C-alpha cells in the first residue's frame, strides 16, 4: 500500500512508459455506463527512493504494476486503478 500511495505523484510518467496493453470487454452491469467500451490494462514500473538516517540517497526500490484504464461512454480513457504492485527483488537501482 505504501508503494501505491507514493506512486500517485508520478502517474503521468507511469502512463507514458506503460507497455503490454490488453483489452477486456465490460461484463459487469455496475460499470455499464462508466466503462461502456471496456477496460485496458497496461504494465508499468516506478521507483521510490530510499534514504539513510542522515538523509542521503542510498538506493531506489523498483516496483512493477498493472494500470487499469476504463474506456467511458464519452470515448475518453480514465485511470481507474493501479493493480498488482510488486517489488522487484532481483536488483534494486543504485544511486
């Protein structure tokens, strides 16, 4: 939850670098108006800086996420949620 909350300040950049788009039709009645033309999902990444006790940057924790975008009745795309936020544990970015 901490990573998802901190990603809110860089949503524009997350959308710009998003890849691997997939589309799904809307089957839920409760979204018949707000996602009339379906849902798009994208893969994206973001990093959160980690500082030591003296305030110096130590490293970045890198996360992968899936962005859920709804295609509304007005034809526009709206960010709906950020899903499956997972920390990449193979190699954190160094300064």
